[in-house]
C-alpha cells in the first residue's frame, strides 16, 4: 500500500498554471489531510506518474451540503460540478500543451 502523497511539481503546476489562470484565489487553497483509503496513490506511485489529488469544496452549510461522504445526509452543491469539470479540463489541456 502507498501513502497518498501529492507530487510537489504537479501541485505547483496545477496551482500556478491552471488555478492561477482560472478565477480562483490561490491564497485560499489549503492543504487537506484525510485518512480515507484511495487507490489513486498506488496507480500514481507504481507507474511513476506525477499526480495531485484535488478536492473541490462543496460544503455549504446554508444549503445543507456540509455533511461528510458516507453520511445519510450527504448532499452535493450542484453549482460546483461545472467548476470541477472545468478544472479537470484545464489541467488536461495545459498538461498536454
């Protein structure tokens, strides 16, 4: 098993080359640690592929989307779906540029 640890160069690439060019305040980006299991790290480390695991914030107490995953009251702020899709699109386009 591998510890999920983001590749520093990929984190900087996403922060500077992608998020910095989107309307995202990169100063508000925070590190986030979680004990959940994830196979992404094994794929990335085993294959030597630099990776960065990103969470798109959907927690909004006002509309009730602040509950954790696997909670019966979990809900998603659907306004954030296009943000996540745009982020992934921009990462792929910039990376393969």
